[in-house]
């Protein structure tokens, strides 16, 4: 069973859409961009049939893959796999369009970034498959981005939790939503190269390799903006009210730092995805009277650089070693956050690649 993203076709469709309007109706946008996958799966089915194989293509709405109605970023609710099982039992190679589904009102929907990977793992889970193979342009999961580090160490075996952190922190080999589904339904995910048949790639599963690495990955995310709310009233409930308003507007906040001065006010700094920056500023301005703050500033020239490893918080000296690597390259850290599985720092975006390189060399 194959799931085929078609980035070039989708980009072409979006370009044609923008010749008409800069902001299309979300429903019609999904109808348009979903056709790229439909073209690809039909062509592949035709090719396989010409080669003598029994093959059939299926769109998301034919199966159906039922989603919610959040156009452009829909979530899968359930998959009716009866038709797929029947086709497989009849000896067909079933080629399923990734990235798309249909809501309960029969509107075509798309799953957003990483939608094809998400479709693949979701179908594997639904069909109780032993594993799900994801073929991409790299031969597995690497400790660091091969575009930044020459010949980085490949990870033969990585846990769902570590891969989930790497995906959410900027590693683009797998999308975090497909890893979440793999973890929930215990579907091992094999990441392999489309172009290299010999190498085994990497496996993402619940169990971990016996190899005891201090860290299992270095990742960066350049889509980070920092916002500071100055002069927020130093009163119980004000911080809660600030983040409740952001949550009510579907704004996801990452790193948070709160500082208190000698006056009756406090400053709150937090990071958001750069795509949410303008929306966040607008929401804060609309609620200035309610929040009673003095000023809002922002910086959108930042990158989040992270190290990932299970139990990283219980390994003495890891944070110091990371900070030493940055200090030796004279790279300033703007904010820091830690968890059981990661340590992340915000640095100037022009220093991000240098930071990844320095940290990689320090640990590997």
C-alpha cells in the first residue's frame, strides 16, 4: 500500500490559486490542493497495470478517511477500512492518496503539513499492520540535519518519545502527528530512503536500542518568535488570564519566563510559532484594557536549538556541556527550557546553524 505526497503539484496548484486570490475560502482551497494526490495515485495505478500488476487507486473520500472540519489542518476521526480489506483480499495493490479525507458533511478536507505520513501510519494502525514504512529522501533518522552537519551519525533505533520531540522541535524527517499515532497504536515506523535499497534506514518504536547515547538528537526550529508583555499587573490570576486569552484564540505558547520587578507589575516573556506572531499581537492589543499591561514587544529573528534524549534530566552535566559548546562559539542564549527529554535554547537565527554544529561536535 503506497501513500504519495506530491509537493510540486501542490505548490503549482497553490500558485494558481494565488493568481485568483491571496486568501481563498478554506473549503475550496482543500478541494483544489487535494487533486494533486489524486493525479499521482491514478498515474501510479495505470503504470502498475501496464506492468501486469493488479492495482487500484483510492482517494480519501472513497475509503473514507473521516476527519473533522478544520480545513487545511484536519484531524482523522476514524477510518472505514472494510473496502480496503476487500480490495487487498482480492489481490490488489491498493494505492491510497495521503494528505486528504472527508468530513461528516462530505466536504473534502486536507490534513496539513506531514499529512501523507499521518495517513500512512493511521491506515497501518487501522488495519493492524505489523509496521509502516515511510520512504523519504534520506536514509533514516540522523542525530542532526545532514544539510547542516556533514555525515551525521544515523540512529538505527529511536523511541517514539524521542522522535516526537525531534519532530516537534524542527527535525523534518517525520511529522509529529504520525509519530503520535504510531505511539498510541504501537505501530513501528521504518524510515527509509526511496533511492537506496541496501541501507536499512531507522526504526521508530516503543523499545529503544541498547546503545547508550547521552543524547539522541540535535534539532533546530527557525520559525520562532519571542513576545514580551511588560507591566502586567502583579496580581493573582493575571498570568492565568493572559494565557487563557491566548488559548481561547488557539495560540500555542512554548517557552515561558516571568520576572518580577520592585514595583507592583511583572513582565512575561513567551515564544510562539512565527506563523502565529501577528495573530498574537492582535489578540493582545484587543485585550490590553482587560489585561492592564503597559507595552508589548516582539523579536522574530530567533531559532530554537534543542538536544533530545530519554532521561536527559537525570544525566549530570548534559546542560553544562551544551551551554559550554555555545559559550565557546560566543553564541548568546535568550531563553532556556528543559524537560525530562529535551533542553532547548533560543538563539539569534543567524547563529542557529553554528549552534547545531557546535553542540553536535561537543557530544559526538
